[in-house]
């Protein structure tokens, strides 16, 4: 055996001896310290419960402007997409022929009025003479028939004048309400109104105020009706209930309105009730057809317990939070949750005001094991 191999064996022997010497009877396994977690007490505050839903905006008024008399378009009196007031002239359909017909009707009315006046005078004379027995009954009857015929002709002439006036007015197509007019569907010089189907000239849509339609479930309907009966509210009172609206890109519910209508029955096919709110929309931020978030307050604010929404977990059994008991052992608490308030979640049941809820370090908190809790002085959100 060479010297190099002897030296290696000697080194191995000395190394083993040193290791054996280090393993004395006083050396034992030491468990790692409990993981640190941050806990917080539930926030106690007054919270308004809300009924939350999704809905769609709809125009209060929206209609097609059609040609009600035939003729050629003489003028288009607005810019496409313009905001107009009620009564603003939008289209002019050649009025001259209708003005002539109106003048003819007025002239005929004057003629029949004159004839009526004459026949009335003749009848009055015959009536007086008959009383004096100086005329015959036949002459009296003739005068009476002439007067009645003249009266009928005068009534017909007045009706013709009114009809001619209506047709003449129809040559001026005006805005029926305040709104935005769409792009025109006809051109100047185009013949319109000459078919059985009305010619659409344009459409006008009212944006202020605006409706929001949404559905609520049958269970929510029962809750609301119970509160209505308990508070003794009338139908007029319901129209004063505030409704808050938020767009999908907005934070919170910045648009406010009131309830306007509720369907008289629940749909059997969907099990929901159709409800409508109305909102003032002077800046036209809300356009018809938007998908919006809706919430309606349910009663007066009530005291509640809230915890940070991030502290909640879920499993097949439902929602839960992790709490630390008096022995610093983690426990899993089943809870019933309520609405969100900022970054906090209302806890309806399952939690006490003095429970220490784990709000940070959840990955290290295992039910049944000890932790080192650190109490957070202030909750994340006390709004």
C-alpha cells in the first residue's frame, strides 16, 4: 500500500472521529417558531344594505320622423346629430300646393257661411209669417230645409278647412320633443310620402331624462314587499326611492335617480320582476343601450361587522375566514356574507366583534396550528 492511499484513509478516520465527538447527549431537534400573521378586529359601523342588479339604459322617448303628406323635400333644416328643442323645424315638404288647397277651403267656407246667413234670414221670416198665419206650411218647410242644408254645407266647409290646415301643417316636420336627431334618410328634392308605407325622414331620441330597466328576483321582491308593508309606504312613496347607477368603466355608483315603475306581476318564465328607474342626464353621459350596474337601498342603515374582503376564503362549504383563538391557534369560521363596502365586506353571521381575523399571512395560517399574531392597529378601510 503506497503512502498516498494511507494518508487518505487517515484523513477519513480523523473526520469520522470529529463528527462522533460533536454528537453529544445534550443536542436535540428544535422546532421552527410559529409563523407570523397579521390579525385585525372586525370594523363596527352603520351600513346600508343594497339590492344590486344589472340593467340597461333606454330612451324615455324615441321615434321615427315620417312624411305625413306626399311631396318633394324642399329643405332639410338641421345638421345630422344635432341637439334640438321641441318644435324645431327639421324638414320642409313643398308647402305651396297645400297652401293653395287651404286657401280654396277657406274661400269655400266663406261662401257657405254667406249662404247659411241668407237661408237663416229666409227661415226666420217664414217662421214669423207662419205665426201670423200669412204663409203656407209648405213655404215654411222649404225655408227650413234650405237652412238645414246650408248649415250642413257650412259644417262641411269648416271641416275641409281644418283638414287643409292640418295637411299644410304636415309640410313642416318639427321635433316632437327635445332630443338628438339622427342622420337624415332623404335628400332635398326627393319625393316622399307617396306610398302606403310612411317614408322615414330621420329619427329623434331623447337623452334627458333617461330610463334604466332591470330585473329583480322573486326573493328580492318578497323582501321589498315585506319592507313596504312594514314601513307603510304607498305607490307614490316608492317613486321616491333612490336608485344608484354606475357604468362598467366607473368606480362606484355616481349617477342618481329614483324608481319610476314596477311591473304588476312576476314573470313565470324567468321568476323576475321588471323594474324601471329614471335619471336626469343633462350632460348625456348615459346613452340608450348602455349596460349598467344598479343598486337600490333596502331600508335604513344598520350596524354591522366588516372585515377586509381579501381575508375571505371559500370552499365547498361556502365562505369562511381564519381567526386566531386565545391560544393563538388558527380556526376556520363559516360565515354568511353581505354587501361590499369599499374594500370591506359585511359579515351577516358567524363572526363576533372581538374575533381576531387573519388579514395577512394567510398562506402560512393552517387551521389547528399555532401562529404568532400581530394585531394591526387600524383596519384597512373604515369608510
